[in-house]
């Protein structure tokens, strides 16, 4: 068997395992869906209250994006945290697989699951508010979501390091990264209202370009070709952040092996 | 005769080896001057978990590692498992250096730890197929092989699809053993595989290890607190004390030595007490602290 085929098979192991786990925890999944819907509705109703349809859609997109990021991040962060809790982390790290194989499998499932989950939330909100999206360009929205996901996966891999390094509270520390994305990506407001230095920081967040692209696509019906200024930063970030995430995870693994942090806790 | 605490060997002493007959063949496991330290806090003094340990295990041998809790047994197993990096020294598995040729080593080894670590919501079948895929095995064949191994260990096929959390501790440990065998390791690391099991499960597991030794020629490193188990299963035994390998040999050689040199009863318990300087009861009481090694 070629190395690539073996690594792909191993990668699929993580997808299949996470699928089974999601199936077994279906009650939690329903609860999580209710939580996501309630949160997104609460935010979006601010736009309804203001009687501003454009604000409503903008908030809706922000809320849906936030839900997506939360799912992708929590799944990737749980790559380590869940295994540490179950005690399987050492077995996974003993297996003859490359670390990127594990990360690719886990993040692929996270992205697919996140897209399905978020798509459902978007559908319910659209129906709830009776939105007219006939002018929306869904190809643009999908393109930006997928491109942005690649960059977010890179950041997610870096976030997965935290539970590896900080045994007790590492998983919770990934919330810090999420909250920074929330602040600097213009999830619920325009970047332009931020102080200049914060706008500079925002230009390094993939969320900024992802949200701008999705909003322009859904609200203005802008095609991807009209938004190339948002496309190339996402491509560059993906090219940089994914290898960087894998490299950083490898360094963290080495540190964990040196200090004995792979051991089961809890 | 009342058992007494014997003086410990000084740390500078090399391990006592009554019978060393080095083979020229590539050993299954070669550990040379391995040391591993941990630092608990920023300003705390490093704890030496494994201290200049050297040993050689031949193909097809079952090597028992005995020692008190905190003696370095699990750390040694983790070092060979590639779960810890070496501070100094080197380890080779069938001639492959674990640092330079880590992936090749990983394909040759598997491990069973004292706690059966699984995704407990998943069934044994799902857990085993997941593990098999990580080692590049075909899922359907792995499932068939798992059924065969678990059947040998007394677990019916009908139990394979129920969540593992519904299984007893003993059954979970048997599934853990099946997982380790599934990948056909040439070196099997058993870290207290029978600790906490009921007598029936313990016997099942011990019989299975014997079968592996006798029929499959597997090389096994077994850490245990059960001296009867060690005597029954192991070709040779090494005793770790405070991270040092203080003595090694066959059970008979060790018993003979402790009787001759220390005037103790020729039992493995006397050997253990002589070279660890503590009673077996002390050790068992600290069982819960085992994983802190």
C-alpha cells in the first residue's frame, strides 16, 4: 500500500469515528442545535427590532458565521481534548500515522458537520424572517465559506495545541481565540467603525474576508469575480496557516512528549 | 518467616545479572543507558523517572518488569512506545532506532495499559475498526479478526455492537488486548494488563498471553505487581527501583540469588522486597498512584 493510500485510510478513520460519536451523542446534537438557533435568532431579532432589513440580514450572516466557527473550532480543539478525556490520546499518538493525517481527518469532519449544521440554522432563520434571497448569489457565499474554512482550519489546528499543552484548561482556552475572531472579523458590525489599529489587526483575520464575501454575495448578489480583493487574502492565508498549524502542532507534540503531557487525565 | 526490609543497592551499582548470554542476533528490544527526567514545576528539582537503564530482550522472550509504584515501569513502557522522548540513551526495536525511525517502530509495537482506554460510547467493533484503520488494516478483515480474538478471550460476537460503557472492566480490558493483537505487533508492551481484574478475567488474560508466547512467538514486555503472574509468564524478570534496573534474571535465578546472598526465603516476594526495599502491600496500597510514574 502506498504511503498516501495508507494515510488517507487512516484519515478516514477519524472521519468515521467522529461520525459514530456524533450519532451516539445525538441528544447533545439536538440540544446544540436548539442553542445555536436560539442564539442566532436573538441576535438577528435586533435587526427586526430596528426595522432594517439590511441590518437584519447582516446580523443573520454574522450569527450563522459565528455558529460555523464555533463548531469547526470546538471539533478541532476536541481532537485532543476528547481523546485525553477518554484516555485514547496515547493510542492515537502511538499509531503509525503522520500528524497531518489526523488533523486532516478531524478537520474534514468538522467542516462538513459545520456546514450541514449551519446550513440548517440558515434555512430556519430564512424561513422565520421570510427573507427574500432571490437576488442572492449562493455560489459566492459557498465559495467564500469553503475558502475561509481552509484558513480557519489552520487556526483551528493551532487552537488544538492548547489542550495538548494545558492539560486541565486547554480546551476552554480555545474560546479565547474564538472571541478574538469574533471581535476582529466584524461578525456583528462593520470593520470601519473600529479604531485604526484594530482595523489593521482585522486585516489579518480570515473571518473579515469570509464575512465580507458572504455578505456581498447574499445581500448584493455580487459574483465571486467582483470580489477578488477578498479572495486572494483567503487563499494566501490558507496556504500559510494550514502548514503553519501542522508545524506548530508537531512542535507541541514534541514538547508534550518531552514533558509527559500525553498521559491520561480525568 | 517475617519479611524485613532489606537495604537498597546504592544507585551507582550496575544491575545484577546472574546470567547474561548475549546473542549476536538483532534483539527485539535494546535499551541502552536510557534516562528520563520530569520537572513538576518551574523551580522544582527534576525527578529522575528512569535512570541509566540498559536491557536487552531477545525475540520471542517474555520479559517481566517489576517495581514499586513510581519505580519507572510505566515511564519505561511509554519511552519504548514513542510517547515520551529520551533525555539520553537510545532504544532500538528490532534494530530500528525509535527516534530516527519512529514510524517503522510504531508499526511494530502495540501496547495495553492498566486502564482500558476507549471511546466508551462506541462499540468494541467501532473502536477496533478505528484502531485497525490507523494501522492501515482493512476494516472487514479487522472485524473478522477481532471476532476471532475476542471469542478466544470469552467475549461473544453479539457483544461487539453494544457500547463499551456497558461492559465490565474485565471485558473492556479483553477488548484492549484484542486491539493490541489486531495489528500483529512484533513487540507487545503490556503495562499491568491484569491489574484490577477479577480472578476469572485475570486467568483468561494470562492464558491468552501464554498462548501468544507459545504459539505466536511474540516478544512481550510485561509490567505487573502480581508476582505469581510474573513467575508464570515471564522468561526473565527485571526489577526497577527508583528508576534504576537493580537486578534481572530468570525467576529461579533471582530466587536462588536472594536466598544465597541475603539469606531470604527463595520466593519472588523476597526478591522484590530485597531489591526494592519495600513490602508488596505498600506497593498495592499505592496502586492508584501508578499512573503518576
